[in-house]
C-alpha cells in the first residue's frame, strides 16, 4: 500500500502500467525533473511518522513547500499563519516540533501538506501513531480539508473503520486489488467507531 502511494506521489517509478493526472497520460510522471514539478504543483503528503524537520519550528515546517516553490516572504507568512489557524495550533506557531504532542505534530504535518492547496493529498496511516481521540480529531480535520478545498484524498490505513468515511474503497492484499467499490453509506469522521 505504501508502494502504491509512493508511485502516486511520483517518488517511485512503477514497473508497468500508465499514470494519468487530470485525465492526461503522464509518461514522465516519476522521472526527474518532471516528478518534482508534479509533487510541487499537485501533491501533498501526510505520513504516519509526521516526517517533520525537528530543527525547525511549526511555522518553518509548514512554510517549507511555499519557500521551495519560491514564495515571497509576506505572502508565505500570511498563508502559513492562516493554515496554522485552520489546523488549530496557532498557539504553537513558533514552537519547535519536538515540543509538540503527537496530535499537534500531525496537525503541523497536515498544515505543511495543504499549504500549497494540492490537487491530491496522499495520507499514509495518518492516525497510526495516535490515540483514539486524537485519531478522530485528525480524521475530522482531514474531512474538513477535503470539504473546504475539494482535493482528492487517498488514504492508506489498516484501521477498517476509516473506510466508512471514504467515497471509494479499494482493499489491497499481497499487492492485488481484492475489493473496489463506491461507499453508498458514507459516515462523517465524527460518526466513526472502532
């Protein structure tokens, strides 16, 4: 499942098959420098281990994608502050990420992933390292991000309950698709129980 996300995220080159982005065949999808351009323009990542830079503050971690894209100082500052407010950790803006709880670190990672408003948000076990209540908060936040920005969210999880909030469910086992269906009885994140 993580390999599939890495292929979708233009981090790995697939052994076979074709990749389409916005209905267009992307023959150079996973090949540099095109892959970096695709990641910068279209993709945000949320990882189980947060993948934050420990030497940086919340502000610096969230601003990183904009800085790498060449954003201007004032616009980056305003955008980052708005995103950090949206993910609910504005009081931690200048804190080091090692001083944060797991939920606050995941909120920082979500802020970093959505700061450039990506078309696709790839989530690899975003609640795997969190307790039940924090997991529900993070799922609600991801749901809110989807409703606000309308981006496509691809989430990999071993938590079977989370599938109930998805529009489409694809179950993989041993590298093969075992089930692929539209969820006709979608639940909100707050309704999930496990």
